[in-house]
C-alpha cells in the first residue's frame, strides 16, 4: 500500500498475473513445466477499469477466465473483488497474452497439449 493505506494500482496487475499463473497450474501446467518449455506468455494488451480502491488488510479475490483463444494467444476477463464472497468489484480488466518463443521473443503457436487444455 501507499502511505495512505491504499493499494497502489500497479499491484492489481501483479495480482492478475498471479491469477493467470494459478489458472495454468489448475489445468496441470505448473511453473516448473512452463520454465522447461521453449515458449512463454507475454502480455500484449490490457484494458483495466479501476472502480474502487483496495486498502490495507482487505480480503481480495482475483479471477481469471479465458474468454477467447487462438493458435498463439489467449484473452482473459479478470476481476479483483473485496470480501469473502467477492461481492464488491474493485477492478476489472481484459488481457491478451501471446505465446512467444523464448529465444526470439516472436509469436509462436502454443504447444498442442497447452492449447487443448486452455481452449475456451
């Protein structure tokens, strides 16, 4: 948080990144698997709406839902909500990530098993 106890807006992006990583883990692709691959995901585009601030000691819920996919990209709808039930929307975003080859950082098709597990 900042000096006023408000969560700094850039931290929302970190929370969303972690939610996308956890989505991959829930589909059987943990960080170790990802690091062994010749591909990785990078954020190409993000559109975020900050609706209300989170404050120190808030209980936050972060979601990541795949809403579109292609050979080399995934689109996510993400939300950050406050409360045990996630009933107060604080931030929402649409994020496009692109699969790239690590060696060249150029777009490349996702590995088939990953694409199959993540297709919407």
